[in-house]
C-alpha cells in the first residue's frame, strides 16, 4: 500500500478528496483561516487599485492614462499583497493535503501556516520578474499607444500565454496540483515549521509552473 | 490595477486548482487567449478595451 493510499484510502487523489479526508473541524478551520487572509489582502488590493485607477498599470493603458511614478519597493509590496489576495484561495486543497500529512505525524498548526507562507512567498518573489515589464511600459510616451508594435507585443504575450496551456510543462504541473496528497508527500521536506516552509516553496514552484502564463495576462491588462 | 481582470484570473485559478477537468479547462482558456491575442494584433483598438482603458484617447494635459 502506497503512502497516498494510507492517507486517503483507495479513492482517487483529487482536490475534492482534500476537503473530505480531514476531520470536518480541521477542514473548516484551515479553509476559513486562508479565506480571512485572502479577504484582508483583497481589502488592501481594492484600496490600492482605487488610488491608482488613473495611472498606467498595463500595456493596454499606455497613452490612455497618466504615467505611473510608483517606486520599486512600493510595486513589490503591492504585488505581494495582490498575490496573497489572488492565490491564497487556490492553495486551500494543497494546504489541506499537507495538513493531512502533518496530522499523521502529530505536527502542530504552525507547520501548516508555514506551508501556506512558503507557497505565497514564491508568488511574491515572482514580482521581481513582473517588475521589469512594468518599469519598461510605464515610461513609454503617450504616442506609443498609436504605434504598430504595442498591440503586436501585447497580442504576442496573450498568444504565448494561451499556447503554454497546451505545453507538456503545463500538463505536468497541472497534474501535480490536481493530486494534492501525492504532491504533499512528494514535496515533503520533513518535520517542523522550517521543513513545512520548504515544502510550501516547492508547492509554490509547481503552482508557478501551472499558472505563470495566465498571470502574464496582467502585464497586458492590469 | 484592473480589478475586473484580477478577480477574473483569481476565479480561473480557483477553478483550475479545484476542478477534476482542470487540464481541459486550461486548454479552453488557452484557445480563448490565443484568439484574444490574434484579435488584439489585428484590431489594435481592442487592446485599450481589453485593459479597461477605453478607446477615447489620451488623458488631457494638466495646466501649469
């Protein structure tokens, strides 16, 4: 019998299984905790969006809005808050699966929090990559909006993002994300919060492989 | 920050991480993105509409 079967029986390892396998109280507590964190992040994201609504934030807004003078530090902190808002709900099945592994070992909830923190840290660090296009397009002159190449660059980003959905890498990462208990066991770095943090980072990297292309759409639209 | 796109993408991520048909769903999204990308290249005004900036032209200059 495999480790996965020990934890979830002989049923399929799917995101839905994660919600069914833990005791209801644990499932509820983790789900609510993550959703509260996401809700707080959405609150701040909406406030920031309101204060920047007349500025250029995406390729499609060049020439239609005022230049964005936001500093690098502010961009990265805004990105981190935005990623917590957008990605925290998506990590719930993985957090539940990871909790299942921890529970089997008798570990505390601190390790679960460390797992979620590690996952979200990956998406926060990715902000450095998205910073580069932001620094480029926010400085474009207004007449770039009427250039032939701006729609070509924007359209190419969308086509590449769409094409990636058919790649082997996407299929691999998607398959891993959709088998959360197997992934939690595969990425398991050992006992204690530090190891849980590392497991969360590994899981975040799988998630990145799955979702980076869709996130790239923000460069065009937002 | 375009809140509509952010909320939309968040919902897509949520579905991708929860659906048993996530790969198929992702491929449907892929087709939609490719179509949108080609449409943006062939109809450049669509880019401003997609980003929520409208096609009404640049913002007025401030008086100094």
